[in-house]
C-alpha cells in the first residue's frame, strides 16, 4: 500500500514538473516568435543578413519543438497518473475497468 502511495506522489510531482516545463517553454516560444518578427523586419529593411535571419528561424523552430516536447511530456505524465490512480482528471470521475 505504501508503495502505491509513493508512486502516486511521484506521479503528482512529475505532472507538476511537466506543467512547469510547458509554461516555461510556451513563454520561450513567444519570445522567439517576437524576436523572429523583429529580425524579419530588419531583414526586409536591409539591416540584417539572410544568414542571421536563418539563425533566428532556427531558434524559433527549436523553441516550438521544445514546447511541443513539453506538452507531450505533460500528456504522458497525466496518462501515467491516470493509470496509477484509475481517475479521469478531465471528467473528474473514476475510470471504469471492463
């Protein structure tokens, strides 16, 4: 019984950690988008090289990838906690076992 409690506590910690990572990566993605838009304007005005614009594009792509990976990790942590607790957190109801 104690092992189950420990696993559930760990699942809750993992879920909270995953949510924090989602929040952080979403903010990073927004900053990368803003930086890219500024760089694109500079490029269009001739104040930035195509190489520098490509670097900004790569940073934006990396930020988006990190954000998506964080969401996947969150969904996996949620699924793991659901499996351990047999509770559907979205419906706020027990999971029926057939």
